[in-house]
C-alpha cells in the first residue's frame, strides 16, 4: 500500500512547483488550465489554488538619463479551479478556470515625460497638444473550459487522448493624457488537443498538449480629458472604440519518470507563438486608427527538475526554468531564469500544495527605431511568486 501511495504522489508531484514557474514565462503568460487533474485518482476530484506574483522590472535609463521611476510592473494574482469527474474507467472530464494571459503596468513621471517628448518631436496633432503619454495600461483574460480524457490499456501503461474547448474573455484599459480607453470581448472560443502515455508503476508520464490561438474583437469606449477640448472634443466626451488582436497558440511537451525509489525527474519544453502579437490595433471615433507596438518573436520555455517523496504524506520538488525573451526592441521583455520549489503535504481530508519561485530577469533595452515610444534600458531585475492550492478526492 505504501508503495502505491508513493508512486501516486510522484506522478502529481511536479505540479507543486510548476504552477509558480509557469507564471514567470515570457510575454503575457499567466496561468495554465489545470488539466493535470485528469490523471488524479478518484471519481470526483476538486482543486482550487491561487498564485501571487511580484515582478520588479524598472528602467535603469530613460533617453540616456538615469532612471528615477519606481518599477513599472504591478503585482498580480491568478486564481485557479479544476473539477474532475470520472464517468467510467476509460473516460473522465474536467472543468477548469484560470486567467491565461494578462499585464498590469503603471508608468512614473520620467517615463511619461519621455513619452510626451517623443510625441512632440514626431509632430502632428498629438505633438501640438503636448503629447499623449501612457500612465497606466492593463489587460486581463478569463478562461473557462472543459477537457476530456479517453484512455486505453497499452502495454504496461495507459494511452490517453485529450481534447476540449474553452471560452476566453478579454478586457483592456489604457489611461493616457488624452483620456481613458476601455474595451472588452466577452467571449472568444478556442480548443486544446493532446495525447499522453503513463505507467503508474514507474511514475512515468509523457504528454503533449496543443492550445489554439484566440482572436479577439473588442469594443468599448474612450472618455476624453480636457486636453482634447482644444480640437473640439468636450471634456468627458464618451467616444465609441473598437479593436482587435490575437493571443497565441502554444504546444507543450511534458515528461516525467521515477529515477530511483522515491525520486522523480521531470521536464518540459513549450513553444508559444508570440510572433502573432505584432500590434494591438484599435479605432476611436473622431480620433482615427491607432496601434500599440509589440513586434514580438516566438517564445520558448524549457524546464527541468527533480522531486523526492520523503514520507507517504510529504514530498518536495525543485525546478529550474529558462524562458526566451520575446521582445525585439519595442519594449523590454528579456530572457528569464526561474528557480522554483514546492512541497505537497497530505493534510486533513485532502492534499495541500505550497510553492515559491524567484526569477532573474536579464538586462535589455528598447528604442524608438525598433518601435518603442522612447529609448530606455533595464538592468537585471528580480521577480518573486508564491502559490497555494488544495485538493480533495472522493
């Protein structure tokens, strides 16, 4: 019986630290749907969790001058919930919720001044009005999905065929000198497909999972400030706004295997099609067509780690993740190295997971010639994340 418990614990152990390392991935990546719950024992399995991330990226120089602003990246949290239902020995389904993408930034006075200076130098109506600096920008997504698993006995293990659909909402807010833009898309549909093979006896699993691209068409409003009164738009005018953009498809390979009694090695490789996000395009009635530049390249995320079961109630894991920065100079999104640690504890009627991670963000730069609003550099920075989740099985 003890060996069975240990093997089962090993098969789910990597999740204890994977959840905090995945949110430090490049681009706007945040949470992943908890489809791993499909492999958990039990007719009904419920798991809920929360991750809190504390990035600390700031400008070291702005237009050649030493940076004086605080970090422009804001802290954020990611809730997650999953419920698995086993219909039969060969068929299970899971309902999941998470926030797959997002970003929150607040820019200081130095960055705003540099933004306005660039607008004035560029001329046009924006320059004549004194520039239109970004003060705050954020977007959020929510994903609700369902994924099913059909499995068959194959050799010493089982072959799994995975598939499902999800709906993703999108909301975007940008506060600038000229006013506040708010747009949203209440739902856009996508799908995921995958396959896996596992042998519980050896704590072995290999899985490949594809998540589709999502194309959003958003609508909303722009509320003007007094600045635009000079061109005949009264203060507080509410103008219609529409926009569109795409969030990327991804393909991920996950591997894990027992390597010695009570020991597990795991790793993953993930490709994310961030090159689909070249610009965010939007139109404001009366102000015309506008765009926000990204010009990103594809992202690659590689993770390796090891886990150990100390007792039939307590296990732990360590992981190291490298994420290739997707920025090409329109902003500063650089390579990231993340060390993650997690523990899994049988507590009460269920299982408690606790995790933490520290990320090293490599130095980088952005430039006007590459599409940035202003020239800036960033030294190496640090980011931190903590997570907790609890699982109950019936």
